[in-house]
């Protein structure tokens, strides 16, 4: 009984200490937190964290949004969502700064990204149909003809000298510290644009005017409901067809009171 009296309190204190250490570790990890957008800076947003108490106030934080470069959502101030955490630092990848992504722990607000969620206040729509709602300036869909080439990222090419197989073996034979130092000295990937800025797009602006432009920028279809106008802009060297696509049927120039059109053909058969 004497031995149990001495061991039991000690065992209980060990369990309590282990639980406390575990709770502290979990508390320090990044968490998914409900947030509200307070500022929009291009593809990044500054958010305020919704959880509040009388002990501490989380500072507002600038974080990236959870979408790719190929589809940008028109996030607005006041939008609600949540800050989704990553296990490791993402600031280097997003361009916000920081060192290379590694396994060292970072501040638990640094690996977050904003992701919106649905609300009961959202407008009614057909919930079985894909719906894309434009922002304050409408919708613009761009055909991106720009291509890019990147240099091999650090770590994919072994140190110079000797054959490729020998360089690869030398890299694999490095200690983890030496390999990390070499990776830090390696050049960062460089983006090289090979084509000009794309011009093809389909746009619906804030006034509801629909514009569809060809890749060369010389052909436009404009639908303006407020002005009761539909415009078809093509160069004089090209032909606009009415009543067909110009491949089937017979066509002739449209005649006006001033004479026949130079680049408009209408189907007559």
C-alpha cells in the first residue's frame, strides 16, 4: 500500500503533464477559422477572424485566395468564408515572402488561404445548373494564348561536374545539411513569356453589354440591350454573312440606298 501511495500520484501527474503538452501543441497548430474579408489587394485578401473572446484578439492577416491563376473570383469586402490551413509554410509559393518551404514550424497564421462558402442569404437560382455570377464589373472570359517556359526548379539538376549519373550520385550522397545549403544557393525558377498578351475574350460588363472578340482583336460582336443595338465589327477585307455561315447556300451583297455593301453578304438561296 505504501508503494502504491507513492506511485499513483506520480503517475497521475505524468498523465496530466503529457495531456497539457499535447493540448499546447494542438493549440499552436494552424486551424481552419471563420473569417470576413476586410480588404482586397488583387488576388490577395486581408481578413479579420470571427472567433472572439476577452483573452486575446487575433490580428488581421493578408492571405492568398484558394483559386488558380486561370479563374479569379470577384471577392468583395464583407464576403464571408474560412481560412484553410496548410501543414507547411506557403508564403514562398504565393509570393508573400518567407524562406523555402521546409519542415520547420511557422506561425500558425502564415499557412492560411481564404475560401468562401455558401450562405442562406444567397440569391435563388436553378440549383441543378452551373451558375457563374459576375462581380460589380461584370464577367470577362479570356482565351489565354500565352505560353510560358520555366527553368528546372532547384533540386532537379545535380551539381555540375562529371557525367549526369555521377552528379546525381554525388547529390544523393550529400548530407541533409549540405543538400539543403546547395538547394538554397540554387537559382529560382524563371518565367519566360513566349507570346503576346491574349486578345480573345467574351465579356458582359456592369451595364449588361455583351462583347465577343476574336483572338486577333479585329472581329467583334457587341450586343447592347439598353441602346437597342447589335453591332458586328469586321475588317473590310473580311465578309460578314447573314442567314447562314457562307458555306451552304447562295449569297449576294446587301444593297443599301447608297449602294451595295462591301463586306456584308446575305443568303438568297
